[in-house]
């Protein structure tokens, strides 16, 4: 039964000699558009065909917003603790170690100070790759310390939200960060220091219920998911069909919870214009 036997021919490449295409050369957007990753990076990680804003982290936002990517990070060594010895499918302490190894960061937010369009600014940026950008005790503390620094230096604060909400592995310690950050932002407001909130995809849960919606100006990127509970939870709870585009930044803007939506390539300019507006300064072109 020779037709069941594989016959090797000279033109075939042996399996051991085959080379796979390196990973990461292409990115496929939710609408099915295929984009070269180098082209994507050059276009601020926005698909040029459908304008889909790919999720990015603090590294990319710092490069985008700080002049010449020059900044000084502070409080980078703060690390979370497993107060409750929490365990679900795995220990919280193990999740922390895995996330720290994966991202290279101690927790889900980084804070830095530098110049943006020549003006001193503090930026606190969340990283979704660290346990879903969840708010734990360290995230709350680093935001509080960033606010203190903004008050001490009398310079504007920008918080970039990208989060699934409170980190429930820390229980009440996590939930208290919502009140803590809100109270600290009230101190910032009393000192008449500008606070800009930038909501990116996703901004949900306790993040939305606290600092993400407390900016002097609240802005967002196009198509970002912004809300408290997720659409599926709301649909199951209410038993009703949700409106088209529900909880997108465009929907939230229409309902009056946002002041503006900005394409990522314009963020640096828009943020600085808003700061000038708040401070009653000449708006920079």
C-alpha cells in the first residue's frame, strides 16, 4: 500500500529546517485590518486604516507626552503586600510576582515628572498588563504622593486611567483607595492646581467611581470603554437591550461625562492647551 508512505522529494524542506515567521511583525485590529507593527508604532499605535487605538502602557505614554522622552520617575520602588493572605485559583503573592516579572514594574501605576511642551508636569499612568490595572494600596498611595508632589512644586497633574477597577485581592484596603485619592484631589483643587484626567481603554469600576471622573477636564481616547459595571452585567441586571455604542467614550461624551475626545496623536497638544485654559494663560498653538 505504497500510497500511504510519504515519499521525500528534493524540493521539500524538512520540518526541522523550517523557519517560522517571527512573532510581532503584524497586528490585527478588531475590524480585521492588518497593520505592520513598525507602521503602527510610527502612527502612535493607532491603526491608519480604521483609527483603532491599540492599548498601550506607561512606557509609550511617557514617550508620547514628555518632551524628548525625558522624565524622572519617582516612588518606583513601592511594592504591594498581601495583607489578607488572599488565594483564589492561586495565591495573590504569586500573582504579584508573576506580574512584576512580566511587566518589569512593581505595581499597576508609574509616576514621573518632566516637561511637556516646555512646561513642568506630573504624569501618573496606569498599566493594564499588571493585574488588569487594578487599584491596590500601592496604586492609591502613588497617586496620593503624586498629588503631594504636584502641590509642592505647584505644577499640573495628569492621570492616565487604564483599569478594571478595585483590586479585590486586597479587599477593603483596595476600596479605601477610592476615598483616599478623591480626598487628595480635593486638596489639589483647593490649591488651584490643574488636574487633567485621561480615560483610555478600559476605564471601569472603582477607577471611574473615583479619580478618573474628577478632573478639572476629563478627556478620553476614541472608542475607549468607560463605565462602572461592564455592559454584560448591566444588561443582565436590567434585562434590557443596551443602546448602540453603550459605554464607549463617544457615548459617555454625549451624556456629558467627558469634555473632549482626542486622537492619540493630538493628546500632547490638547492636554497642554487645557492646562493653559485652566490657568488662564495664552493658549499654545
